[in-house]
């Protein structure tokens, strides 16, 4: 009986991971992964970019559609598709991305006034490039992290 329970749990986890994303998103994601990351093409100098930082492990550049006066992408040269795919061996690389972000924030003059670091993972966050990357945003007062509709609805429910 315990063995069946473990198989059922494994099936649930597999289905949640596989089917938690819409079919259209899964197809687009698989297609993009098969083609290779646009960021890898920038790293390999197959595509142009305004590069602001680079070392053996990390590259940082200005995105095509900046969303703030300071908007940089900080990308590991190792292609990792999503945050869910990070392995324990990648911990120092992910930490280094944060150190690079802090350095760039100082260089861009936003370290003291404030900045936001963000990763998007899979469909609900809007991840469209399947090579992890950190957004460094600043240079203006940034709005809320997400639309406030959910929070406002919860507050209304709690008042009743």
C-alpha cells in the first residue's frame, strides 16, 4: 500500500509540473529551448547587444525594451532554462549574479536610491526567454511588484 502511495505522489508531482503550464506555452517553450537561447547568441556574439559587464561566467547588457532608466539583464553564460532547473552546483554562480547586480547598481548610481532585482520563471510570470536572467531595474520610483488587484480583493473580503 505504501508503495502505491509513493507512485501516486510521484504521478501528481509529474503532472503538476508538466500540466501546470498551458499546452500552447509548453509548445512555445520547447520550441524556443530547441532553437537555443537568444542570450547564448549574444554571448557567442551572433547577435549584437550593448554589453555593460562580462567575465568568464556572467554577461550583462541592456535589454531591447528597457522598462526603467536603468534596466540591465544579468545572465549566466551557462544556459539554465528556468530557476527550477538550478542545481546545487550552480549556487555560487547565482550568488555571483547578485554580486554583479550590486556592482552595476553602484556604477549606475542607483545603489543608494534603490533598485529591484527580478527573475521570471515559467508561464505565470511571463518568462519568454528560457535562459535564466536577472533584471536590474532602477533610476525611478518603481511601482508595486505586481498588479494590486489580488491584494485589494483580499482586503475587501476581510472587511466583510
